[in-house]
């Protein structure tokens, strides 16, 4: 299934899901919490909320009530943090240890068996029979009859009961699979209660012997001894079968720990895969207790990331279905298995699984059923399935988008327009309309349509489509710009449904474009940066990286742009490349500081800046220190230090792009301190070197001086200059009357529907006009496609205001799923909760 469609389906179900999860977290037992947080993780995964899903996964780990859950979720967190080794190393260099999900001492988490055998003693035994000999082959092993009898009820009954053996001094155990050496070890254990250093083969014999004769203490000791010998994947492979066969939980979990700590590499080992694939329900209980669903969630996710079409992925998802016990678990398992079967073109099986998911309440699975029907040649049935869902549930954008796939002509256009109306963040409708317009040779409208979505979401597929448009128009310069932006975001990207590497197309297009010198590139970068053309700036930097220019500086600039474009993962990759290509030690320390700062380690980032300054005074080191210090806390006493640091930065050599940013930041600090004239000087100086965003700061100064018209005009200048100007319209709306504000904010919503302030403003205006239903409807429209705490908070407050306590409580719970520590939300939740009947 298309990721975007699935994401939007989950977005549509967001409030309802999180309300139920949060309510159960409030009222359910502690043992249920890990599974609830896992469900929350799955929803955040579908929404693409990487930070929130990490938090949910961490909460699942923190709330683990069994060693099995702790092991699975700890391994999952370790897997999710792949590639963060550099951050751990940098923290270590600052004397701080990053959180590690290290090995668990499995044996200590299982209670030691203390079974006491109580039985009857046979008084007919002579006093000389206190010793019993067990014959194994030709050897006789001397044992204390009562010590051996105490090992288990079967032995006690054999040696002290009414059986013949109770009267024998020599008992033949030759046919019981135990060697003389092993029997001697059993005899020693009967005296000491401990197993000394024994070979693997001897321990395995004793384990089977203990199981056969129900010697629980002996089995437990052997289980722990064997578990201590598991130190490698090969050990775990060799011993897991025995652990499952002999019901040895300590050994089984120890082997599982080795496998999970080696994800994803261990899934390339057929023997490991076989263990997970062939495990029966009883064996899964031994290996992972009641956490079987969590385990196969993890394994199937890792397998899908390797190859979603593989037999391994399908097999793990089958096990996930087997492990699902609740309806919500079944929804996840059946839907994912249906998606994989669909990818594998196993249409009948896919239909069966989608039906099962839909029956248990997974509404989006109807999209899978429609796809299957289409592949089977029944397009009409596909259309009818979606129509049925639209009429039976609250209509959402993804429903109309899916139905459009099975409609023709005007009906398809109508469905796509409705999809955009309900959810303006869906990408496919824009792409379809743009491609259709281009086929009609309406070039201007086609480009305008695809530019609409690129204005708020830097989607690779949209850049690829626009690249194709430019090729058709023989606008090779613009085509080169887009393909270089694509390669910046995804260096291995393949175009035309994966058939051609983007790098190859760039090579071909570049032959038709005049080559720039290094000086030309810097001029182009300066122009595009100044006009807030972030995609154009990315393209220029990509081209400059091929030259002999200082790559560290360029990768750093690239990371700044990517952060501005809301591409944090690509930005971190560029920042790490900047560190790798740093031209000096003090430059490298600056990039390390930014890496730490951007991953939430502000104090350590500040320390790196200070280390860099100690080596050499530089613009970037002072700028980093000022930035980190300003963000470290609201203490007004920091302001003077931040001002001093920015002034020091401005005295160091740098280009106008960065000095413009420093002047802009300095102006912001002066505004916060009430020094408006100094702030205005900074902004004007920044504008003189074409730092366009300084218009916004200068507008703020005018507004604080009660010069509202001047503030409005200043923002108008920014709107005229900036290529991406949704934020400028939003800011200008604060400096005009209500009617003009409405117009500006309507423009914001058209340019970037993900910005939430316009919805909040319009809702507040409606509420002020006593149009409560319309106000709530405005927020509901946005919440349907944007999971935002502020929107939910405002709607909860509106519900409380009109006395709808139950709706207010639902919104509180949904919002607290996004941020469980939000103080205002917690206060509102407590207040509303106390009002609930």
C-alpha cells in the first residue's frame, strides 16, 4: 500500500485511537502498558512522527513488567538508534555516557527453583541400603539414596516407595541417555546443590536427564549454567533448539538476547530465521513469554526494511497474526500481512487478510481490498467498496483519493478535488492534476499545481515529476536544479519507477547546461539564499561540492537549508559529512557542537564551541556558543553574554550570508531586551547585505513602536522578495485589521496547509462571534489531517466552554498522547476530568 495513503488513513483515525490508548493507560493495569505504548508506536510510525514514535517505544521499554518485554523493547530501541554511534562517541568525549540498552543479566531475572520433595520413607529398607549404585554400561556410580531421592518426586518414589528399585542397591540406568561422568555430576549436585565446571555435552545430558525425571532444581541449575555459556550467535543457534525442546527459559531467553542484539544482520542467517519461523506457540511461550506479539512486530519490521517481498517477511507476519490476541493487534497484523501478500501478487491471500483486518475495525484495509479487486479485473467493485466506506464513515481525504483510482473523467477530478479539500496535504491529487494539465499543454498551470505541494512539502516524487516537466520543456537549467536537489535529499535515488539512477540523469542533463565557475556558484548561492529559494540553494551547493572548495563549510550550509526545509535526517547526514570534511580541528569541533545541539544535547554542544574558541576564534564557534546559550534557558542574564558573543562573531571573518544571520539573531536579542533602536540597526545592516528575512525582525520593531502600517509594509517587502513566503503572510496578518488578516491567513493555508496558526485564528474569531459550532468545525477540519497539540488544546477548551465535557476529555487525552508533559494540557485535563459525571 502507498505509504502516503496509509499515513493519511492513520491521521484520520488519530484522535479516536489515541483517546482509547490514553484512557486505557489511565485506567488499565501496569502489565498492559507496554502493549499500549507499542500500539501508540505503530500509529506514530504510520504518521511518520519519528520523535514521537521513539518516545512511545522508550515508554514501552520503561513500562516493561517482564524480562521478555524489557529484552524486546530494549533491542528495538537499539535497532532504531542504528547510525547514532557518532553521537555516543561525542557524548563520551564530553564525559557523558549516552543511554545504552546493554545486555540484561537474564538468569538474575528468573526466580531460582526451590522445590522441596516430601514423601514417604520405606521402613523395610535395611540400614545398609543408604547407598545406591546406578549402573551405566559397565560402570557403577555410588550415590546417596536419600540425596538422589530428594531431587524429584519420581526419584523419591523410585527409591523410597513401593517399586522394586527401593529394595535394590544397584539400579541400571544404561537406557536413560546419561553417561557415567554426567551421573557423577548429578550425584555431586545432590550433595552440594551446585554444578561445577562441566563441558557443554555433559550439561546437555544432565538437562535432558533432569527433565526426564522431573528434577526441577537440577534442571534450573543446568539451565542457568548453559545460559552462561551463550556468548555468540553460533552458541545461540546451537543451544536454542535444545532450550525449546527441554523447556529451558533462561537458556532460551539468553539465546534470544544474542539474536536481537545483532539485528538486522542476524536475519541474513538462515539458521536464525528458521528458529523464529518454526517456533510453535508453546516454544514462543518458552522463548519470549507473553511478549510474542511484540517480538514478531520487531522482527517483521526489520524484515520489511530488508525486503518487504521476501519469504522471511511473510513468514514473520504470519507469526504476528498467530500471536495477536486483541482486535487492535489483529488489525495491525492482518493489514501488514495483506500489504506484503499484495506486493508479492498473492491476491487471494491478500484479500483474505485485508478482509480480516477490515472486519476487526481497520477501515483503511478497504483500500487493500479495492486494489485486489482491481488487480483481479473488477474495477467497478473497487469503486463500490470505497463508496460504501465513504457513506458509512466520516469522509476523509484518503477515501476520495483511493476512490479516484477507479473513477474516470470528471468523476476522478471531482474525487481528487474533494480529497484536497478534506486533506490538502495529500500529494497524489496535485501530481495527477499537474500531469493531466501538462498533457493538455497547459504548462503554466501544470507547474503551478506541482509547485503548490513543493511549497510546503519537499517530496521526492514531486521533484521528480517537475524534473520531467522541465525536460519536456527543454528547460535543462531548471531540470538540473531539481535533480541536484533530489540527490541532496537521497544520493541513491532512482527515477522512473526505479529504472534509472538520478545521478545518471543528472550527468545527461548537465551536458546541456553552461558550467559555472566557483565564483559564479557563490554569486548564484548568494542570490538564491537572499531570495529564500531553498531548493535552488541546495542545488547550487550540490554543484559546488564537486569543486575543490572547502567541503566542510558547504556541507554545513547544506545542513542549515535542509533543516529549514524540515528534512532533519538529511540535515544530520550533511552535518556529519561537514565534520568528516572539516579543514581544521577547531572547525571540526564546531560541527560536532551542532551535531550534539541538534540531537538535544545543548550543554555538550556549548562545550564543543568553547573548545573550538580555545583553539581559534572563529565566526562559527562564537555563533554556535551564542545560539546554544540563548536556547539553554530563559534567564535574562544570558542576554548580555549572547550579545557579546554575537558581536565577537561579527568581528571574525565570514561571508555575508552568515553575517546576515548573526545580525538578524542579534536584533532578536535586542528586541527581547527592549532595545528597539539597536535592534533596528542590526536588521537594517542585515538587509544591506541582502539577508531578506531581516524584514520580519524590522517589522516587529515597527510594531513594538506602535508603527503598525510600517510593520505591514516591511512584511510586504519580504513577501515580494521571498520565494517561500507562507510564514511571511502569517506574520503580516498580525499587523493589519481583521479582514486583511483573514485574507493573509487564507493565503497561508493555500501555500502551506500544515501551518496551524491560521486555523486557530479563524476558530478564535468564530468563537468570539459566538459561532461555537463553526469554530469547532474549523479546528476539526485541520485535526483530520494534522495531529497537532495546539489544535487539540484549543478544541478541548472550546468543548469545555460549551459544556461538552466528554468531548473535551477526549481531546485532552489525544493531546496528551502527543506530549504527556504539557503543563497547560495537564491542567485542562485535570479540570475537565473532575467535571466528568
